[in-house]
């Protein structure tokens, strides 16, 4: 009798294949460790839950203060904001010609991060409107949303959007169910289209932190990646925590945020094991679609079901002539032997996006249009999703996000660096000037030019002024900028001002190694050797990847030598004083005897 596919899949779950003896030996060795949470799908695992909790609790410190921070520079240097503003402005001009615009123009950014994308978008959009004599900026309402209240509070606390009062609103929104609260928001009470209020939605490195599943197909059988969390090998819990393994397991099963916070404190003691286990494909989100799409395409398959769900629901909140702009990382092609590995940045877990899957799902007449650039450069991929295709919008998207556009921005920078390496500093300065014309608000570029001015052209004042220009764009989200300013001031001989700049770097990132290294120089120059040693010790303790270790050890040696000389001088001075007074006493005693 021939079994149906469904029956075969059920039997595969009930009767897994028998392991060989070597496999059993290895499994027994792995099973010897205390298990915190047994095998569950990746998106249900403790690793995933704690990563999500970490992002909610940590706020923008996850991007700017951790030893291995979550990457944020690629979508916050100003270029992505400028391109997005150009595309959005084009869409508004076209909408105004055809159907007209509502009094208030709403935009949503979901997953705001440090807030720099929003700031630079508003900067460029205001500039575009002034240049083209349009009142769109004055009618704009930018909804900056995130699931983390701490992330939103950090944006306010640092004043990231303070240059645009009245033009933004902050909201707590879950990307998996944005329709839950947004349409009922008080901001949309007078909106003529409450159900679809947004003309644009921006998703920057958001979809990669939504739930996903990794599937493996073997004929008619399907397996899913599962994760088991154990105490790491050779770790004695009692040396690190008062919690027993039973208490840790109880907290792992709890939904209480406080319990998750306690687990985050011991997260470094855990290790994860991975295994593909048989599943019923019908229980997987979008399982039917996946079976038809994936079986004929690949053996191993990343199902970005969280991304699909979020995009579907956001599309329902977007105007008919609006769009969603996605910027993220992940695979852009599908092969038969695809393999996937999720990434960890700091304590958070991320899974790259399966872009071919999203295209296959959304690029259909009944769903919408999935637009891709003709060519791409770099690790970030940009996609445009819209309900109704607009020629002007698509052309502008292709123009701003093509590989040639990105290469045009990078060309003068690469030439400047090559000239600087060859010692041709004046020509390098010329190319840097060309780069500034193309990227006037790129604070990373300004930081690079500041160091070039200070250390290559030896123009300390120009380097200081350039660093201040960069800090005017990004005063609160980069310790590196404050360090660069401090370096310029130090080279210029303004030691106390340099020290102040380095301390501001520590206020941005309390774990910054470079600032402590630099402060050691300031304390050394002030002959406060004990303070210099303290900075070096802290820097060595925080330098987990060893980037500054050799330089710190060299500076430690220099400071110790200086301290040794000081102590020797003090000792010699003391000896001389003692000898001087000793001779004086002897002479007075001799006079008394003679008399």
C-alpha cells in the first residue's frame, strides 16, 4: 500500500531513523551537560528569546556600547536617508499630480535603532522641499516606532531628532502585529484614510530579527532546525551564580521579563546545540506555499515567515500609491545546497532575509510589486514593495540604489585613500573634497578626513574643525568622533580640552577602550601617573578582542619607567636633604664642643 505524503511525514515524526553507534557515543557525550531547555525550533529557543529581551532592555547601547555591537553604521551614515528622501519626494510629486495629497503626510519607520536614519531623512527631505518649493515637509508626520521603549527613550534623551520639532511622533509598535494599535492611534483621528494612513514605510535591519525557520527537505520528509540550550562544558554554576540548574530551568520556562533578565546575567555560561528534527510541514507558518516553492528549488531552506507576516500587515496600512522600502542583509539567490547560519551580535540573535522567497510571495498581481535594483554593491540589499507600480517612483529607486550610484559615492574616497598611502597628500585632499561634495552629511567621511588633516597634512586646527563638523551631525551616537576630536586637540597642544573630549567619548560608550587609552596620554602629560595606570588597567580589562593590547602594554611600560624615574628623583632628593641637615647638626655640635 502506498502512503500519502501527509502519512509519510507523520510516520517520520513518530519513527525517527536509528542512530549508528558512533552517533550514539557523540550524543551521549553531548547529553552529559546539564540541559537548560530541550530541543525547540530556533524562534522558540532560549537563545532567541533572550536576544529579543536584550534588545528591548539595552536600547541604543546595543549599537554603540557593547564589545561586539549590533552593526548600525551602514544605514546611518546619511546616504541611505538621502536616497530614501529622494524616492519619497518623487512619490509625493507623482501622487499630487494624479489623486492629490491629504493635509497631513504620514511616514512610518519601524525599528528606529539609534535614530540617525530618521534625523538625516528629515534633514534631506526638508532640503528637497525648500529647493523645489514644496510644502511637504511642513505637512509631514514621521512616526518613529520600535518595540523597545528604552530605544525610543534614548532617542529623546540624546536629542537625536531635536532639529525637527513637531515633525515626528514616537510609538511603541510590534513589527509582527503593527495593525494592532497603529490604525487606532490618536495621530490618525482626522486622517481621511485611517485604515491606510502611511505613504511610506521604512524597514532598516528590522526583518532580520523577526522569527524565521530553517527547513531541510529529504524527499517527502521535512525537518526543521531545533536548538537545545545547555550549560557550557567545564562550567561550574556555583562559581558564577547563586541559581541552581533547577532555578535556571524554571526561569527559562517563565514568561516573566524579570526572569529573562536574570538569565541574561548568566547567558555567557550557556552553549547551544543544533539538530534538524522531523516536523509536520502544515504546522509551519506559510507551510503550503513553502512546500510548493522550496522542494523544487533547494534542499535546505530559510523560511523568513516573520518577515512575510510583517510585510503583509504593513502593506495593509500603506496607501494604494505608497510603498515599503526594505534595507537588510541576507541571501539574494537560491541554490540546491544552500546552507544557513544565524548570527550573534553581542547577546542578540539575527537571521538574514531570504529575498528570493519574499519576491516569490509578494510579486504577484493580487499582492503587489516587488522591485529590485538592476545591480547591487555592498552587503546591504534594498527592495521596494508597493501595491501599485509607479514608473517615476521605480525609475528614481533604480537611480538611487543601483551599484553604479554606490560606486560613484565610493570612488573619490578610494582614490583619496590610495593617494594618502602613497604619500601624495595634496592629491588625496582634492579627492576628499570631491567626496564631500557627494556626501556632505556623512559623519564617517568627515571623521576620516579629520584624521587625515591632523596626522597626514599636520593641520591640527583644520582637523579639529572637521571633527566638530562631524559631531554637529552626530553628537551622541559615536565615541569615535569624540576620540578623533580629542586626538586633534592633543596634537595641537590643548591637552585639557582633549581630556574633556575623551571623557565625552566615555559618556557615549562607557566601555570604550580607545578613550581610556587616549586618557592615559593626557594623564601622562599632566604627570598624573597613577591616573594613567588606572586608565590602562581599565582599558586592558575591557579590550576583549585584544585590539589595543600591544599599544596598552607599551604605554604601561612607558608610564612605569616615568614613575620609576620620579621615585628615584624623590629618593635622591630625600637623601640629599637628610645629608644636608646631618652635616649641619655635626658642625653645630663641633662649635659647641670648642667653646
